[in-house]
């Protein structure tokens, strides 16, 4: 009897994950089946599991799963597995990397009347992205708690106008983030969300909005460039802040050691190897280790509240 159940679970698992037949789980779970992730603490049902399988298979069309061990004792069962697939299509808004991913996990099952009533898993789609190297910043996705009594709750989401007003008071430099797409074409966008993390090792970060036309190329790339624009590059920043299709058409630039476009005339430029990609709701935070840097004897441009200023004389450009 136990061996029959083991075989049924293994067959349903293979049919669903390897062949996309998610209805195979219908016959082996109870009507009130629940699935709990040990990582995210999320609890879901059969429909959510089936949709997750379809989403993962769409992102990893060549996904194959091998069940390495099944251990059963009474009403408890444990499945140990390994999956391999190529990340070739988007998953939950994350662009594909084209890389082969191998991941392992285990599922602890609680049985009732010969069917799975509860499943505790070490893996879900969020965990998969973290395994790929694209973790999410949990606090950026937190949901507001709801309750029957609200007492002067000043927490939660601020109106965007307030945040925009706050940000406009912050004086920054002006940078253009650059990379190349899969065809080797230069891509870039204007950004002021650059920061140095440390000097030893030399780490920097930049935050990029997911709706940017450069975002897919940047996400798939292994390197990015940061160009700190000079007083003479007001036209350059306006080009990169625009929706011009080819922002490099009339631009003088040279390739860094790893092929990243570095803009001529910049106050400083660097090329960094992407080490981390953190998902943060509408943006991705790219952390890079600097591999090359250039500094020129020109003054940088300054930005505040929609205006650009001479970095030396502090006069508006």
C-alpha cells in the first residue's frame, strides 16, 4: 500500500513538473490541501501550486526533475529532489539570464486517507529567484496589516508627492549608467541613485527602475558602467533622460576593458562587475565590484530639484 502511494506521488510529481500536466496532483491531494513555504512562510492551496508550476515551466522550458529519495513513515512522507533548467523566459517580472540553474530541495508531506493534506516545502518561486542569485528585499514587499481597530496609524505608505518633495531636497551628482545588450549594442540611462558602498573591496551600487528600456539589457549583463557627468555634458544627460531610441548615435564614447561604454568627457567613469541583484518592488538594486576606473581633471555637474548646476561655481547651467 505504501509503495503504491510512493509511486503515485512520484508519477504525479514528474507529470506536473517535467511535463506540465498540473492536473496530475488532483488525484493525490485532499480537498483542503495546503502548501507552506519554510522560507517565505506563505501558505497556499492546490490552484496556487499549479499556477506556480506553470509559471516556473514557462521560465524554464527544459526543466527536468529527479526525485532522489522518498521516505515514508505512517502518515508522514518526505521527498528529496533535484531540478535542472535554463532560465530563458521572464519569471515574476525578472528578465531571463540564459543560465542553467540547478537547485535542490525537500518536501515534508502529511497524509490523510492516502492523500496529501499538508506539504511543507523548502522551495518556491521566490526561493528559486534567490537561488538564481536574485533575492528580494523582504521589507520592500511587506503588506500593510489590517485590523478592525486603527489608532492614529502614521505608518504605512507615504503619499508620493511627499517622497518626491523629500528627494528634491537632496543634492546629488549626475550619472549615466551604461551597459551592452545581448547583441553588443550600447545601452544607458540617466540616474542619480548611485552610491559607493566600500573602498576595500571597491563596491558600488545603483538602483534602476524596472520600466526603463535599458533595464533588461542591464539585468542580463555581467558588467555596468557609471559615468559621472561633467559641467560640459548637459546635453548628454538630457539625451539619456529622454526616450530617444539611440542615445549613443551622436555620442563620443570608448569601451572599458570588459566592453562597457564609458562616455568621453565625463568627470569620472568606472566599470564594475555585477555581483548582486536585489529585487525591491519597482526597482532592482545592482551591486558591482569595480574593475576599472578613470578620473578626468574637469568639474562634475550637480543636480537638485530638477535643476543642474556647475560643480565648481555652483551656478545653474
